[in-house]
């Protein structure tokens, strides 16, 4: 479970580091990434 949380966190920040063009290629927008980054972290 800890590994899954760490992996999800890392993925969020990798997405945040992508350029707008890279996000567009993935079918995502900057606002979707911002929304994900603002979600509270779940505690186990």
C-alpha cells in the first residue's frame, strides 16, 4: 500500500513537470493536473 501511494505521488509530480504540449499529447490539460495535485493525501 505504501508503494502504491508513493508511485501515485510520483506520477502526479511527473505530470506537473510536463509541458503543455506533452499534456495535450496525452489528452490532459493543465487544470486537470492542478486538480489532482490539490487533492488531499489519504492517510492509511
